[in-house]
C-alpha cells in the first residue's frame, strides 16, 4: 500500500498543477513523463478513492447585443426595394 500512497501524492500534485482539469488519462501521461510506470486504470482508481474529479469544459454560448452602436451602411447604389405587389 505504500506504493499507492506515494503515487497518490504525485497524482494529487499533478491534479493541482492542472487546476483540476486533468483526468486519469492526462495524469497518467504526466506521470509517465516523470518516469513513473502506471496504468490508466490504476490512476483512475486512486483518483476515485481521493475523490478527485476533473472539471469539464464550459458550454459555448453565443450572445447577441440588442442595441448596436455601429452605424448603418449607406445605400451607395440607390436601389429601390419597394415591391408593387406579391410575385
């Protein structure tokens, strides 16, 4: 169990360095860069035991401005868009 405790310290520091955004796959890659041999399943199990849950991305939301301060373009061609009747 001592190996898991040492590994948990490394997992927690990697998780905190990523500001809580890394999941088990990225933390496993981070640990492999540090020279630690560990599987994704073991990393995920230890993260679940420590209740470390990665935050997901926020949903992209478009917003509109009802009142625009931009000027309306001038009618340079002087076209008449009035219709005499339908069709």
